[in-house]
C-alpha cells in the first residue's frame, strides 16, 4: 500500500506542475503523466484486492 501512496503523491505533483505551467505542451505532459499514475494506482489496488480474495 505504501507504493500506492507514493504513486498518489507523484500524480498530485504532476497535477500541481500542470497547474503552474504556462506552456501548453508542458501542461499536457504533466496531465497525461498524472493520468498514467492513476491507472497504475488502480491496477495496484485491483491486484491487492484479488490477492486478498
């Protein structure tokens, strides 16, 4: 679960960076990165739940 926390922190960091960026390409990069981290978080949580069952 600590891995998820780290991923959540990284996703939040990418979103903060996107909000502060002026360049559209930089915003796009960080938003996409945050979305990818969220997908990793969901996959990790699904795996943990499957192992618990």
